[in-house]
């Protein structure tokens, strides 16, 4: 019961974080001031906190942990890479080319995390 509720929250926050990241990437490429809107600077952080919390709760429920189980270790390091690439894409990148490259790389890392989660394996492709 708790597991399926939390998993639904995890999946819903994953969908929302992806949608917001794609949208902000489009605004970044268009040079839109909407990227600086107040809600755009708040909502993704609230959602990402729920995403992380639900992931940690699921890990506790299934008793599998980063740095103990390979697939969650891979997810953990991929999450760090995703966050770093995301800040370069939306904030820190010095040129637009850098920001766009970081945005594409962040999306690839995100796809890797979904594949890792579905396969429960750190090398999910070609299995
Ligand atoms: C951008 C970040 C994340 C993405 C894209 C993501 C993706 C996913 C997906 C797609 C699933 C469902 C897999 C299935 O079909 O069963 C899942 C489940 C899960 N995730 Fe995440 N996740 C993220 C962050 C995290 C974090 C930070 C943790 C905790 C360290 C975590 C831990 C888990 C656990 C424990 C499950 C349950 C697996 C199971 O019971 O089979 N996730 N994640």
C-alpha cells in the first residue's frame, strides 16, 4: 500500500521534473525571460525534493541502497551528474553552445536513470 503510493509519487515527480527541464531548456534556447519567473525558480525545487524523498523512501521499503546495490549506486552517481549538467544547462554555461550541449547530455543521463531503474541493473542496455 505505502509502496505503491510512494512509487506513484516517484513516477509522477519524475514526469514533472522531465517536463519542467524540457520547458526550461526551450526557454534557455529562446533566451526567454520566463526562465527567471518566480514560480520557475521554486516549483522545480519543491518537485525535486519530493522526487528525491520518494526515491529514498522506496529504497528503504525495498531495503536496497546506493553504495550497496549496483543499480542504486549507478542511479546515485547519475543523479549527481544530472544535477551538475542541469545547472550548467540552465545557469552556469558560459555560451549557448555549452548550455545546449549540457542540456542534451542531462537528458541522456536522465534516460539512463530510467533504464537503470526499470532493469535494476547499472548496465541496462543490451541485456
Ligand atoms: C531523476 C531522478 C530519478 C529518475 C529518473 C528515477 C526513475 C525511476 C523509475 C522510472 C522507477 C520505476 C522503475 C520500475 O518500473 O519499477 C524508479 C523506481 C525507484 N527509484 Fe527512482 N528515479 C530517480 C531518482 C531516484 C533516487 C534519488 C532514488 C534513491 C536513492 C531512487 C530510488 C528508486 C527506488 C528504490 C525505486 C523502486 C524500484 C522497485 O521497487 O522496483 N530513485 N525510479
